[in-house]
């Protein structure tokens, strides 16, 4: 009786809470709806030698999809084939090579026939060279952009007619570093490009029933986050710097940079890469796939929220993750000393 009185005495709050609860419930129901006929659908995944692509190919194979997994190397393809059902097909693909892309398109066309291609997962990628911007040369940017962005664009354009036939999906792997740029080199640029390309593509292709999703993983232990590879490449960049530039960072800087990077990676990197492949799978099997998927706790609770805060706050927090170059410390000291001297002059003008 008392409860009834309290609802009646708060009708506005009750309606607001009821509406919010209903919306959340409806969202979960909608998000859980699935497409039918997975066994008749084909999915093409790039970069399946290792990491997310490799796990996704096996996961989709187990789900019943007709998976065509592209690998950069023969060995990658053979190993994946050995770990999957005979239904899974592999094909060699270098996403930076137009002829290789053309061959892969022909292979897929023969496989899918009139049904078209249900899913294209653009996953292949590389991170190195990555490091302070001043240490880079133009070619370093090209190496990453060619794979992560230009390759992804060429593949998407070439596969679009087949995807259109199936009114299918494109799933593009970006990164939290496509929302918040905190490392020099082509990686962040390429992932911002993937975000932008995917947004345009989604808006342009919605009229044809094609859905486009973007995966934004945080940090996971795979080939692209391999410290051994990143550190080896950083050493190359450091060694080729002019003495003048190297001096501005200080002799200790390189070691401090590696230590800080290794600490951050060990703190953030998760070894549960299924968090990412589950998002990719959802984008392929959900009746209403999401536009963006933040994958991993660091993405959801740190990197993506940080991308929304004012830049000066983000700059301050990111600064704490890396060492300060010597030249910057000397400038602060100089500025501090000159203020001190100025103060002395003003106090005692003689
Ligand atoms: N791991 C993370 O923390 C993280 C976070 C955000 C986004 N991502 C993105 O997730 C995607 C998958 O990376 P991953 O983490 O699974 O790392 P990964 O294990 O290194 O997978 C990347 C795959 O792409 C392949 N690849 C590289 N260059 C290629 C080319 N030119 N043509 C075709 N394939 C090529 C690699 O082959 P090889 O191994 O033979 O070089 C590798 O199999 C990438 O786009 C990456 O940027 C990763």
C-alpha cells in the first residue's frame, strides 16, 4: 500500500526511470538478434597468419561460416588449414600488392558464385616503424600507411561488388590509436584514416543494405605489440638520428623510452584476444551490428573516454607515460632561472 503511494507521489520520476529501463532492455534484445543461414554465407578475412585474424578465421569456421582466410605467407596458410575444418579455404594475399589483391578477388568470386560475399574483415596490419615523430622519415610513414590504410581501401573497393550482391558487411579493424594519437609514425594516421574511410563507406553504402562496423581494440598481446620487434626498429631509428637531434633527447633518453614503453605495454596488454574476435563475430552475425566496437577494458574505460576529454587534459595524462627529453628539462630550468633572476633584479635593482 505504502509502495503504491510512493509511485503515485513520484509519477515523473517513475515514467523517466521506466523509459530508461525499457530503452536499455530493448537495446539488449535488439543487440542479441541474429542473422539466419550462416552455413550459406561466405566471409573473407585478411591477415590470418597470426593474431586476431587467425583466431577469427578458426572461430567463424567453428560457427559454420564458409571462411576464406587470406595469409601473407605459405606457412601461415598451411598452419591455419591444419588447425581448421576442410571447409575453410586459404589464399595468399599481400594487401600492398594490387596483383595479389586481384588474384584473391578472383578466387573469392569463384568460391561465392552468385551468392556474393557476406563479410569482408579488413584485419591485416602492422605497427612499425612507431616512435617519436621527429625520428621518422617519409618512407617510415609509407610502410605502415600502405598496409593499414591504402591496402584496406583497395581491398574494400575491389570486393564491394561481391558484398553488394549479398547485401553484406564490412568489418574494419581500427584501434584506440585511431581515436587518440599518442605515438609518431604511420600507425595512428592509418587508423584515423580507417575510421574516416569506414564512416564515409557506411553512409554511402547504407542505401544498398551494406553495413560497416569499426573495431577499436585497446592493447592486446599479438605480433603488432611485440616489444622485441618494436624495440629493434626503435634502435634503428635512434641510430640514424643526427648527433644534434640525439643530444636534444639526451644519452639516457633511449633506455628510459624503452623502459616506459615496456611498462605501459605490460600494464595495458591483455592476452585474451577473443575479446576482439567476439566483437568481429558480432559484427558479422548480429541482425543489427554496431557501428563501433571498443574491445578490451583499457579501450572502454581509459583510451576511448580519454579521447573525449579536452586536449590539454589528454596531453597531461599522456605526458606522464613517456620520459622527458633533456632539452625540454634544460629549457624549464633556464626559464625557471630567468624568472628567479628577474625576481632578484626587481627586489634589488642595484
Ligand atoms: N594487438 C593490438 O593490441 C591491436 C590493437 C588495435 C588494433 N590492432 C589491429 O589489429 C589488426 C590485427 O593485428 P594483430 O594484433 O592480430 O597482430 P598480428 O598478429 O601481427 O596480425 C597482423 C597480421 O597482418 C599480417 N600482415 C602484415 N602485413 C601484411 C600485408 N602486407 N598483407 C597481408 N597481411 C599482412 C601479418 O602477417 P605477418 O605476421 O606474416 O607479418 C599478421 O598475420 C591490425 O590491423 C592491428 O593494427 C591490434
